[in-house]
């Protein structure tokens, strides 16, 4: 006979063990505006990269249905640029066991590849995800 307490304990264990990535508290993050007159692209600081990656990983876990483990093992490549009057940090997330950087160290944009490759665009003045690309083909 199955004990209901055991079932409840297993359900709680499964739910807590499968918890996702918590949403970063972006309210305390300062905007990171850039001077667009200096060109189309800009270089993010280490702190901006870290913040944007944490937001991107949360987004992928929550909205792209990727597991916490899958999202956390992915590497990243960055491009800071201006698009539609926004200061964007474009992040390429990729599984290093499947996708390799170019010899130059950069990572070529590609079509398809999801779930082992996807991109997230973060508006660094408002610290929100404004776009993403996640296509299997």
C-alpha cells in the first residue's frame, strides 16, 4: 500500500530539485548608456557582461524551457551595439561540446542550432530582455 506522506515527500523533493533559475533583481542595477555618436558598436564591461548573462540564463530557463543545468553549462560571446534607439548587449549562448569558436576567438552568428545555440538581446539601459533567437533550423 502506498503511503500518502511518502508521495507528498517525493513531490516536494522533485519540485524543489527541479527549481529554475531565479530572476535577477535588476532594480538595483544602474543603466549602462553609451554614446552612439562613437559608432555602431561598443565594448561591455565585465560587470555588464555578468549582469546580462544572468538575465539571459534566467530568460532561457523561464521562457525557452531549457533546464538550469543546460543553461549554466553554456558559454557566451558578446556584441554591444545600438539598435532601434536601444543600447543592446547581444549574447550568443552555445554548448562548447557542439559549437566551437572561430580561430580568431569570436563566434560566428548562425541559423538554427537550438537548444545548443541561441541568442538573447539585453537592453542595458533598462536591463530587460528585448529579443531572442532560438530556432532548431
